[in-house]
C-alpha cells in the first residue's frame, strides 16, 4: 500500500483514540474502504507508539539522550525517590494460533529500580519441520507505565527466521525512567508486565507485500492477515487511557 494511504489510515485511527469501543469496528470499516487485504506490524507499531495505547512505549528522546540529560541536570530528590522505589517486572510470552514455536521468557520476573538498566532474555524454539519466520509485538502493563519504559535493545517488530528445530535466545535490554518513581498516577504501582506475542509470517504474504511496496522501500514491512491486524489492534483500541 502506498505510504500516503498508511498515513491517512493512521490519521483516522488517531482521531478514534478517544472512542475505544467503536475504534475496532471503525478500524475494520476503514481497512475495507481503502481496500487493504493485508495488514502490517509496522502499522500497529506506529499507531501504538503515537498514542501510547496498550502500554506501548511512545517514541521520543532516545535513552542515550535521557541519560546525558540526567547526568547534566542531576536532580538529587528524583534520584533518591528512584533509588527507594523497587519495581518487579514480570515477563509474558505468547505465539499466535498456527505457529509451531515454543516461546518463553528465560526468567519469570526481575526486581529493578527506576534509572537502572536491565538485561533479560526470551527463548524461541521452532518445533516444526520447516523454516518459519515470525515477527513480534509487545506491550507494557499497566499502560501508564509505557511512558517511562524504554527498550535499549529489543527483537520486537523485526523478522526472526528459525530453521527446523532451531532455538535462539533473544535479548531485551530495558530502562525505566527515574520519573516513574514520582508520577502520582503510578503511586503504589510496583509491578509491571512486559508481554510479547509472535505472529507467523507466510512467504506468500511477504512476496505480495514486496510487490505493493516496491524495491525502493526503506523499511522492511511484514505482512500479516487482516484478522491478525485486528487482533493486534485490539489491545490498543479495547482500552482507553486512564
């Protein structure tokens, strides 16, 4: 689909952000009107990052920029509050129907403090007798925490191809902003959940998407079925902001 159509569709979705119950229905209507047969994980990424729905981390300053600013303008009160706040981060993993992978976090939970960088791993194992390419999406719960949850390194939104029987460890390097500790909306919130879901990508879908995008595309777009798109958007549209 031409980039301008993606932009137009994204604009419609942003206008629907305050109408969570009607959003999923209207999303399906809009998709049908523009003649989209296949949907994409990048659309999910752009929408959730733009709105923060579903606890998805919003785009903004890079972690490196935040760390430089933190060092240059050190706030002793903020640092003390962050050091005193312990947060448990739990990890969840799922695969879509029909994807014969075993996908699990290598650790169920870790205890961290805001301002502390942490490295964890997920493990994916292809149980089928043929190569399978998958792509993952993620979200953070509660959704208000997505504003402060930063991924320094992550396998999300990137294609992962596993050969038959292949097993790989996938790193997630994350950082929670110190401001998490002083946000009144998060007072008493000491447990976060980071969830990933892998979706199978078929070769037919990849080829068709490449034909639509052309050889000059500057981003790797992964196609999934329309049903998958609606299921991807359900966490975004099914929950309003708090």
